[in-house]
């Protein structure tokens, strides 16, 4: 029998979140926060922040599949009347960190001045939330 969609199915740890050179620490932090927030909103995800032994116990007790999500802000570019952020989320197995797939998303936020930090942070946040959601959707499609 398959678990209802609202039941946790995955234990996911957030690994490294990097930003393209020159993107700045604020964008890397915004990407990390957006990734964690997007995962935390999904009923099928138990977000893991602790030790490996704790993760193993949780996975066994709740019969969860383990994954790590590593992310990268690939680029942030001004566009006429806005800013475009391109991000990727790499999904690996846990334990073992074996590559499974990558989810890439680019989002353009229009009507914002691209030379402001707020516009860049907003674009990165939206793109990262989209990429994380798509990655969870892809896990759901590949799970019996």
C-alpha cells in the first residue's frame, strides 16, 4: 500500500548552498532560507538538521527515504525592467550521497529595479522555492 500524500515520505537534509561569484553572502543566505522554507512547507518532507544517527533513527521509525538537497545560485542578471535568477537543486541519496537528479529553474521578476539587493533576493527566493518544489514533485513521481 502507498502512503497518503499528506504523510511524510522523505527525510531531507540541506547540504551546501552556493552562489555564483559576485552574488554575495546575502543571496546565498536568501537561497538557503528559501530552500529550507520550501521544504518545510511540504507535508511529505521531514527536514533534517541533526546528527547522522538521529537521521537514521527517524528514517527507520517513519519509513522515510533519505535525500540531500544541495543548491546553487547559478546567475543573477539584470533584465529590462527586472532581474532574472537562475538556480539549481542537486538531489542526492542519503546516506551515501549518490547523485539522483538536478532541478533547474530561472525566474524573472519584472517591475523591480534590478540594481537593488531586494530585487535580487526576491528573484533568488522565488527561483529557489520553485526549484525545490519541482524536485519534490520529481521525487513523488519516481516513488512507488
